C-alpha cells in the first residue's frame, strides 16, 4: 500500500506544481512563492502521516477528472488541519466544472473529529455486489409492506438511499462529519438511516471498525446497525469473503453509562479460500434496526421480524459481480450492418471565466501553495536539525 500512496503523492505533487506554474505564466502579476516552485516538496513519513492539505486534495480531484487511472478498491487518506476541509469545499463551490464532477463522480468521507478525508475508489465488483445485497433487502421490505398491521405500515416508510450523504455533528468539532456509505436504508421520518452497509477490502478492515463506531456513537444510536462486507478484493491467494455486524450497546460502569460499538458478528465467512459458498445463516437484521428506537416504538411497537441475506446469497451476488467484470471484453453490444455516420449537437461555448472569479481562484491557489511550502519547509528543517544533532 505504501507504493500506491507514494505514487499518488508524486502524481498529486506534479499536478499541484503544474497548476502553480500555469497560473504564473498566464497571470504575470501573480508569482507563487519561490520555495514552492523551485524546491521539491518532501512528503511526511507515509507510515506516520498521510498526505494532507487542500492543494493536494484539489490536485488529486483534478487528476481523476482528467481520466488518470488509480488502483480501484482503495481508500486514499488525507490528513487535514483546522479549516482546510472548509477551504476544499469552498474551492469546489466556486469551480462549477470541478465541483460538479466531484459531486457526481467522486465519493469521499470526512471525519470531523480526526480531520481526515477519505477518497473512495470503488471497483466494478464492489458496485455490482452491493447492488445485489441492497436488492435482497429491498425485496424483503416489499414483502412486509404487503402484509397488514403496524409493521407493514412501518416498512412502507423505509427506503434504500444508496450513497446519500450522512452528516453527523461530533462533540469535539464545530463542523460536521460527512459520509457516503455504499448502501443505507432510511425511514421517512428519521434524520439518519437505521442501517448502513459498507464493502471493505482486507487492508481496510480496521478502518471499517472505526467507521462503524463513528456511525453508531456519533449518531447517538440513531443508526442501529452497520454491516461490513469484506470481499477480499486484490487477494492473490485466498478468495475468502466475510461479513461483520456492529451494533450500539450501553454499559454500566463505575463512571456511569458508557456507549460502545459492539461487533456482534466478527469476520463470519460466507465464501472459503477456494471461492466456494459456505452455508451460513448470513447477515441477519431486524425490521426494528431500520429506524431509531423512538420511531420504532411509536410506529411498530413489538411487531418485529427478521430480514436476512444468507451466506449462499452473498456468495452468489459476489460471484455474479466478479463474472460480469471478468467478461467485460466479451459482452454483447449492438452493431450496425452498414456504416453509419454519427452527428452530435454542437457544444455550447462554456461560460466565460469572470475576472473576479479568476482573482479568487488565483488567490486561493496562492494561499494553498504558500501553506504547503511552509509545511514542507518546516518538515525539512526538522529533518536537518535532527541530522545535525545526530
């Protein structure tokens, strides 16, 4: 993983340098700080400090927008300082083209408590697999809706919301954390989804546990269950796939009540190392998991029921997703019997970039460049001082 992060750092660095040099050429009155343009940036230790800073994040988004390919199935982490996430959001709001692209095409989470931004790079297998799991749950909800009674009325208000943004206030931060889960199910009258589903890859399993804690605890248990599906993407030897389920639990301690996220099902296998399905009961949820306790008691009472996705089903959905991606080059598409000319509408000239917008953009890039240069200068000075002392 260190190789991937180093590659991303170098690529983002080149983009950031290119952006600064282009601005300096096109706008002669704007001169970026000399130590940013003339000296190579020294990245912090990859093992100890992830990449950070608004300039690097925006440069990374621009690379994705330009079609640069990166390893799929990974989460890229950026460590930010106070106020930098708001600066990134401001940049995206002012740049309609990039902002629109990021909103439509790029998924990322922001942990306001730790000030960490995670850019998600889902694979085709990832997306197809989660669609199968979501459809299985939705089908059971439809069956319950067709029944009579209070639980049928409750189920009629629960809907899949896929990656709808979840914004949660944290006690230690003035800003809100933002998450775009792989799948989620919301009750019409609930502020937060009751059930969240995340697809994890083996190297990100520990991070998923932290994410589950954030969902359950920061929402004050309004989110009732987090399902993690480890599909082992990228494994060269084993094809084993597992699932985990976290739920909130209140404990009585000497210091009073303490809320924790408990992993009730931990790494339960639904596919073995050779890729064979395992006859496991699978993911077992309750209808009462799909909304906060107050809504459940008010609308459904004790009329609960189970919603399950068996291990065999999970394995089938994963195998179908892998097969579809594997056969991409041999899939059937329409072809014309004779040559056909294609004519598309003329592209409307893009709106002129106003001088005031341009000035704001340049100023913003300069501030980010100077802050990055100062940070790297301080980092290099620290290394030099350490070297001299030794």
